[in-house]
């Protein structure tokens, strides 16, 4: 697809992995989860990281999300080498740049939808009144303005995932990382969530990175990175992007 039509500029690299290895020590045995992975993710792209269980896609997601550091190689987020940042600087960069969506929602059960969405804003020391205003705006964006005071147990799975999406958007991050975002949902609700991610990409200019094992979900993305046994098998652009 023409990069101009998708708003992706060829030289606008947001995330860069250079010869990245991740090796886990299992007793006396070293187990490589990623083996020399190199990839660039451009600002404004919708990328699916795809592969079977054990392919290394969750490891790659954790590294891209600055939740882990590579054993070898380098990762740049917004041109900053994450291995050279202090833990507090890395946490600050992560908090301002990346929003996370998880398969199991990871909502706090004792908090309302509004309070769950406000949580990242409180970490960033927003004033309470500003945090409430922002959280209400985003819950309205995901179609939950009538569920502000509902707790997760009072919401359907699809509604909980929409709260999770709203929470990921709270601090207006450039990047949304979605780890199997429809894994716990039925197919109809899953499609609604994917349409929402597609809309965030297309209409709100977010860079979306989605981990999935499902080729049908990967079709929603513009670019697919296919992993096998910790290595990149291929990177391709999907022919049809709605």
C-alpha cells in the first residue's frame, strides 16, 4: 500500500530493533527466545506481530514495550537507546509513549471504569479534576459514557476490554501495544475491538502494535511481522487495508 495514503513516512522510525537477542537461563541451559531480530516500526503504522505459541512474539512485545531489556543487541524508542536509560527515565518514557492493552484486561476489580482509566493519569500526577475530565472523554470515545461507575464485574468482556483500551489511551500515548487483545472474547465482540483499534490507527493517528497468533486478526494491520522459533520469517504489507 502507498505509504502516503496511510500517513506513514518512510524516514519516521519510532521503534528500531538491531540484532536483538533474548536468552533465558533455564538451570544450566540457555534458551534463546529471540535470535538476532532486526526490525523498524514507523510512526503511524499498524503492525501485527504474528507467530505460533513459542515463536517469540510475547518476548518481542515486552522488549518493544520497554518491559524487558535484550540480552544482546540494541533497541531504540524515539531514537533513544533504552539500555542506556535509568529505570526512572525508562519508566517515564514508557508512561508517556506507550499504552498497553492485555488479553485479560488487567482491570482493578475494586475500581469503577472511570477510576481504572484515571489510574495512569494519577501516576503522571495529573490534577484530579483534569484526570476525571480526560477519563470521561475517553470512555465516551469507546462508547462507555453510560458505564462510568460500573465495576469490571458489572461489565461484559467486550466492555471490560473497551475500558482497557480507554485506559491505554489515557495519557495520549503515540504507541498502543495490544497483546492478543481479543483472546478472551467471542468472535463478534473481538471484531468490535479490532474495529476500534483500526479506527484509532486510521482516524486518530496512533501507531498500533498487536501481537496475535491469528492470521484473520493480522489482516486488520497494515504491516505483518511473522516470527518462527525466535527469528523473523518475513515482513510484509497486507494487500487490503480497509
